[in-house]
C-alpha cells in the first residue's frame, strides 16, 4: 500500500522558506485612456527585509 502524504510532509520537502512579494504596476496608456495593471512576483534575497527590498526596487 502507498504511504499517505500529509500537508506537513509536503512543506518539509520544499526546504527553504522563501519570502515573496507581489508588486502591482498601474499603466496609463494615452491611446485608450484605460488604466491597465501589471503584476509581478519578486523573491526577497536572504538577509533583507521585504521593506528594504521594496525601497531598493523602487529607487531604481
């Protein structure tokens, strides 16, 4: 018989705890006049907090 896999077993399999943040950009094209939204997921590097990473990202 096959071993039942629990949710806890699945979490242990992943290994690293990655912190991810979602950034939503609002685009305003002049042609249509409609606002478009663009989403992107970023992984926060080790040793940085999400706030530090976001400030660094938006200062570019």
